C-alpha cells in the first residue's frame, strides 16, 4: 500500500464526518501556504503557543511564524531559555499544559480516530488533555481505512523515516533506531471546541 498517496474526496469527506461525530472539528485547505494562514487566524493575539516538533509545521512555515512573531507568546522560546538539568520539572510543566498547542499526527482513520506515535511522549500530555486548544495540521496522505492500517503505516512507513530524520537532526550514529515508545489513540473528544484539524491537500510530513 502507498502510504504517501493523498486520499480521494470521498475518503476525506467520510473522515471529516466521522471526526465531527467524535467531537473533533476539521477543515480542508488546498496548500501548505493556506494551512499556515488558516492556523495563524485561529490563534488569538498574545496567546501562549507551543509548537511541537513536526516536519509538517516546519515545512508549512507555521513553526517559524509562531516562534518569531510578537503576536504570540512562544513557549518553545521559553523552553529554550531553561536549563535541562536545573529546570527539568518546569520544562515538563510548560510542555504538558500549553494554552494552545500546534502539531501533527501520524494517521487518521476514516471512522474518526487520530493516532500519534512518540519516542519520548513529550507531546502526548498536551494532546490528550493538558492543552486547552490543540490544532493538528495534517496532509491527507495520512488518512487510512482503520486502526490496523494506521498501525501498519506507523511501523512500516513512518518509523524508518523518523529514524533517518533523528539521525540527521541530532547527529546520531547509524546504529540508532527510533522507537514507538508511546502511542496515543484519540477515539473521541468530550470538549467539542478543544481539538481542531486542518487537512491539507498536499503531502506534508510523513
């Protein structure tokens, strides 16, 4: 199966309808540029915003805009000013409960489930509960039929690519392999205004 193929309009519509039934709002845009504009409009001025590590956010320019604009309070910048050894607990608190969280996911099923795999789990507390508002920007190639396909996509397609990314980004040896140490499956959101998805009809991230 081709895990980097954009889904057709029927699959996209089916997925959005299912997400709505599960308390997750979704909109569709045509390009990464439009996704960036849409996300920026969603964010209130002076809001505290955490950009999770994401190829999708970086490629679309969202990470750069949020963290360099004086319109928002960048929690990523705040983390950079803290010391990992002395301020580790404070860093965990900042990352776990931002006012606004931006990121992406690894798969969305046609019956409205959202799946995120993680090596450290650092982004999962905010996604699952801690953040008051979460916006996921997702290329429509990440839409799959069901959970079985989602797991296959993550282990067979995403994981090898994440290993290559991590080796390059952190100057790690060829012996390093990323892990799916923790896995979050969002079946439903009880607060219908908390989770929002911006689907993009472009291949973004992996």
